[in-house]
């Protein structure tokens, strides 16, 4: 049975809001469960001269392949925050 991807993106949005509220921080290979399926959560920070990029990625490992789901946020120098979609992250080479 396939899980609706909107549920996965809702969870990523939750993690993004938790990060902004400083309730969670950066993490590597944290195992999380979404509707009884296991995912690996990674939250990392990337810097550029004009902004800070935080990437939120859930990975589902299947027998022969992995599915990656990502959202991001870009912090600009004037404390402005821009939310990035999976497609926008693809355009800059993530994942």
C-alpha cells in the first residue's frame, strides 16, 4: 500500500516549523515513523554569501531504491525567510 505523498510533505512542513520555533535542530540519519512506515530524517545547513539554506529531507528506503522528499528554507540577511519546495531544491541540485 502506497502512502500519499502529501502526508510526507505535511510532516516535512511540521519539522520546518519546529526548526523555526527552535524546537528541533540539525540532525543526521534520525529514524522517524510516519503512519507505521520508517523514514530517515536529515536536516542540514548550507551557507552561501547571501543566504543560509536549511534542507529538510525524509528518505524512504525500499528494497531496490530510495525515495527522497525535501523541503527547504532560505534565510536572507535581513531576517527574511523564503520557503522552498522540492522542485526549487532540485533546481539548485538538492538532493
